[in-house]
C-alpha cells in the first residue's frame, strides 16, 4: 500500500503541474505550442484543482497520517472541476478545441482511476 500511496502522490504532483499549465493557457499566456482562448472561469477552476492535487500529493509523499483522506479529497475536487469543464463546454460556454476535448477526457480518466485506487485502499486498511 505504501507503493500505491507514493505512486498516487507522484501522480497528483504531475496532475497539479498540468492543471497549473492549463490555468496559465486559459489566462492568456501562450506556452510554446499551447495556446488556448482566454477563459477566466476555467483558469480559476484549474488553479483550484491544481492546488488541491498538489496539496494531496505532497501529503501523500510526506507520509502524513491522513494522507489517504487527502488523496481522496484532492482527486474528488479535481475530478469535479474537470466534470464542470466538460459540462460547460457541452453547454456551449466556450468553443471546444481538440486540445480541450483530449485534455478533459484524459485527465478525467486518470483522476477517476486514482480516486478508485484511493477508495480501494481506504477500504482495505480498515
């Protein structure tokens, strides 16, 4: 279980960086090949999601006593933010680009898998 905790912690740190890069692109900062339309609400949500998963990942890697709870909450918050983004695009809140579609599908799948792993371990350790 320690290996899974560390793997999920590292994954959360990577997701956090991805969320923060996405927030920068939605704030209007073009990063090399990544240039997205300015969407202020998306930048805010991605910043919150990035901060949540970075905190959860740090807690898991630091070995905090409540690390599993932190991983669950962090990934749940991030998944809710991604689903909100998918819903906003589906309702026409912004123009969906191929990068948006790929990003939302990929990160939602990864967060759901990580959340499932964290829930599994939280049930096993009781």
